[in-house]
């Protein structure tokens, strides 16, 4: 075949987006395995008691919880870096349209699963986060109330629905989309070893909170990745609470179909929203510190 | 003059539109919230007796004030995003989620909430008080 016939896709390197994709996948494997080990000890009817049992009575329970939490944080962190790499190297065209949108859907799914894990703590702060989540979903026109009931269960029910989606529906979707996206079942020995070592190190060295938030804090912080959203909800209309994430996902999805100046515009809009997200994260941290 | 092919095409088109409309209708029906979802809280004699101290207190998602014979109840659900507000030592209520503040009557003193806290409807059934929110 004449070299001039090769398309840019065909000339692309074997690892078009760096190693953070495989690293994210490896962290996901650690997160899912440690999460599966925690499932038998968690009862959504009495979440706080479950957590106390896991931390205090289950052999290696505290370590497993740390492994699950830190590896889950790392999944999102590595995924976001992977997204930046893809945009930087312009490799989004290597995925088919459907596979690209499913890959894009991984970002909100990961945020949802992270929020679900936070709510499953079941303490006062987690319950408040669940209330915000429900209120936000319920404010979506037409489908909001039904969606909130589907994802979170009834208002006065246990955390059963959240637990089901956290450990089941959403996690399975994330795994399926990741396998499809990576076209691999095993992420590789090196990233898997690195992810395991980092997760084990973090679980052994860093402690996790258990109980109510520090006294005097006047606002809920919630999961670190959603601080920006919390900040927006303090200052902006509620509709932006779901409108901005929806816009972010739509822009990310549109990246594949845009070329030239349009691609520049999409990237500029994405960058602006991300900067606003970071600014609102700082804003709510300052607000929490000042009350 | 339209051919049989055109006619069938038209039929399929309208059937498609009809099915789509039916699907949207079913989706709409299944996802619409239950109308007027409310709950009732019984104010037990113990709770009413506590009112004789003259101080309000929180119980069952309500803040109770007034007297045992004429109780009043305010919902503790923030009108911004439904978080549970907490009574403040200095009076009034504060929302732990986004910092909304309400006065002792439930009126907004600072946002992001815009609407006052809901007042529960109290009705006497026999010798029992029921609060509906």
C-alpha cells in the first residue's frame, strides 16, 4: 500500500493517549475488587452501623475501605488526565461514534458512582448530600421526579436503591464501557501493579473520616470532584446544577464531530466551564472555612 | 396520482409518528411524580407536653412551637434543595447544605433559598393532633 494512502488514524501510535487510560482502568479494577469485598458487610438499612462494623470488626475492613475509596478517587483523577491527553493529541477520532459517546458517558457515570459512595456513608453529611442530589434531580423538567425516585428510591426509604446502583447498575456500566473503550479485558501488568501499589500505599497511610463533619462548617462540601457543583448551587439557579454538567458532557461529546475553528471553540468552551468549576470549588471551600 | 408505494410509505410514516407519540405518552405517564406527595406526623401527648415549657423543639422533620392546646409546626425541609435545616441557638434556622438562613417564622433571611419554610397543616382528629406536610 502506498504510504500516501494511510489515513491519520492508521498512522496513529499504538498508545495514542498515553498511559493514563490504562492506569484508570487498573484503578477501576482495584476499586471494583475492594468494593466487592465490602458488599457483604454493608446493610443499606443501617449504613452507619455497617460502616462501624467494617472499620472496627471486619478483618482488614478499614484497609479495604481505604483501598476502595482511594482507588475510586484515582479512577476519576486518571480518567480526567486521560481526557486531557485525548484532546491534546487529537485522538478522539479513533473511536467509533457510539463508542466515543459511551466513553464520554464514563465521566458522569464515574461522578455518580463517587457521589453514591459518599451518600452510602449514611452519616449526617452523607444524608445531606443525598438530599441535595434528590433535589437537584427532581428539578429536571418532566423526568426529574421519576429519575430521582429510580436512582435514590423513595424519600423516606433506606439507601437500598443507592447501594444497588452504586455496586450494581452504574459499576457494571462503567466496567462494560471501559472494556469496550480500551478493547482490553486486562489493562496490563505494569499499570495494574502501579495502581495496586498506589492504592495500597494510600490505604495504609491516609485515614478516612467517619462521622459528622467538623463543627462550625456552614455548608456541605461533599465529594471533592463535585465541590464546583456545590459552589454553583450556593450562588446560581438550581437549574444550572444539572445544566452545567449536561453542557460539559455535550461539549466533550461534540469534540469528536468538530474540526478546525469549531474544535477550537468547543475546547475554549470546555476550558471556560472547567475553570468556572474550579473557581466555584475554591469559593465553597472559602465559604466553609469562613462560617 | 400517488402510487401504492407512496401510499404505503405514508402509512408507515404515520404509524411511526403514532408509535413515537404513544411511547412519549407512556414515558411521561410513568415518570410523572405522584401528585401531592405528603406525609402525616402524629403529635403524641409526650410531644405536646413538651410544648408547655414554652420552647420550640425539632421532632420528625418538624419544628414545634405554640402551646399543647394550640400547637404550631414548621417543616424543617429547606425550600432550596430539600436538605434538613437545623434550629440555630440564636433563633431561626440554618441549612447545612448551602447556607440558607430562615428566621423563627420560617421566612428567608439569606439565600440561596427563596421561599419560606412550609407550615404544616394541623388538624385535630378526636384527641389527637395530626400535622400534614
